[in-house]
C-alpha cells in the first residue's frame, strides 16, 4: 500500500531527517545524529535529485497522518513521527527537543488515542552525536493513565520515560565513517 502525502504539507525548513538517521548506502555513509554533509541546516539537501534511495524513502509521519494539526510539525513540536513504522501497527515518535508541546493536551490526546486503539507507541531519543538512538515502548506504561483519562499521570509517564532514556541508557556508538560519492 503506497502512502500518499497530504497536499499542502512541506518541510518548511525542517532538516531533522538529514541529521538523526544513520545512512548506510553505497553512495553515502553518515553516522547517526550528525548532520549530513550535503545538508544546509534550515534549507535542506544540496544533492536532492541524486540522494540515495534510503533518503528518498523517508517521510516524516506529519506528511501522512491527517489527524495531526500544524502544531505537530517537527519544527514546532520537536517530534518526528517515523513513517517507516506505519506498516507494523507501531508509531515511533522521535523526541528531538523537550518542548512545551510534550505537555500539551494535543500530544497526550493523540498518544492516548493510539494506545486505546492498540497501536504500539514508542518514544525514541537521540544519544550524543555519532551514537545510535534508543527506544522505549510506552503502551504498558500508559495504560492506566489513558484508561482513567488522567492527563497529569500521562505527563508524569512521559517525563519519567524520557528522563530514563536520557539518563540510564548505555548509548551505542555508531562506528560509521562519513563518506560520500555524491556531487
């Protein structure tokens, strides 16, 4: 099933996808959580037409989920929804920045709706530059708070889980050596 982007949505200067993922393609090697050498921050890819297939295949979930309003745009929310997880009933939310959006009713409401629908929800955080990200499944942690419609309890779980990942995870170094055969 092909995903079709929602008309009128664009990156608006967001270049998160040029930074967080590790790239392992014959024409481009880039470690995780480092800006691609072909990206101009706030503008985008300078080799867009020649970019690798892995780059062509990535779209932020904000482009595909009509239930998400403009407040979910990564530049505003600090959250990238990883579209590659859509096919397996799991939504991975890469939390780039600890923004006020994370304690909003919009954020908690959407997370709660996904948990109620049985969609797997994962929070993902970036480690230091050149390290692989870490994920935590949220459903079991949130079940009681979601069932009780307890916004404050949901916020406590969000804060605890992000702090736990950031402070307790043993970050695995991405040993990828940057290399490019592109323009």
